[in-house]
């Protein structure tokens, strides 16, 4: 059971997220908070596995709360869920220790998948956000892990190509006519083979390999 704390200053948003989470038997909403200060206190008290964090809130904002939570509880996974996906919000949140960044208009299935992925140690990003991260990383010439692709199966190469395009596991499954569980297995295998800790690094590796050519 994944223990989740919901943090958002809008009651309607929290209620919607709670109803969504309660539809998943593997998720337990342990508490809600409407500001960053209460979020920090509740993490101290309840030790949730995942915090779904809004950014713009009165008092302490979500970025500051994320930094304090991560400093005190490194194992706690913070996923930003916000309307604002611009760079001015994205990069400070990631620098504060957020492991993922989802937009509020994401499909319900993607939000639930994001909670599961965060709890499993992965980094959930909305596709558009992931593409921007990869584009910026490539422009900055940040080196990809390993330098070149190891030996991959044809199907792993297909999955890697679609990760680089910013597709979620569900979207990859639909495009390749596979089950989502099968796609997750391929992603795990890719991370192991390449030494990549998350999807962003996998996407960078794929793009670098494309740049380098055969």
C-alpha cells in the first residue's frame, strides 16, 4: 500500500485527487494539507511514501516545502502536480528535490501511474515536460550515461525511441500493441543495461545515440 499525502490550497482539487486515489486499491491517502507548512509537519508526523505537491500556495509555497521535506526525509518522494508547467516553476521544483512533475489536466490514469512510479523509485513526468527537459539537457551538452548504447533487443530499442519522444508507458503500450506491464519490464531492463536512474536520462541517451549516428 502506497501512503500518499495530498497538498493543494484548493479544496476541490484535493477532493478530486482523493476520489481518484481511493479508486486505486494500492493507494492510501493518509492526509491532506492546504499549504506547504502543514505539508512539512504532516510528513514529519505520518511519513508518507509519496507527496503530491502543488506549487502556488499561501504561506509556504510548494517548492520551499519540497526542499524541507527532502532534506528531513530523503526517502519521501515528492511529485509536483500543478497548472504551471513553465520553466520558472519546473526547474526550481526539481532543484528542490521533486522526483516528478505532472500537470493537473493529465489523464486520471497518468496521475495514478505517476504515484506508483514515484513509489517504485521512478520519475514521473507529463510528456510535454519530459520533452522540454530532454531538449534542454541536449542543448547544454550534458553527457549521457555510458556514452553509447549497449546491446539492446529490437523491442527495447522501440521502447527507448518512444521514451525519447516523451511518451508515457500507457502511450508506448498502445503504439507498440503491448501490455503496460510488458512496457514497464522493458523500461526496467533499459535502466539496468544503460545505468540510467530515470526516464530523462534514458531519453538523453537515446538522443545522443541518434546524434552520433551508426
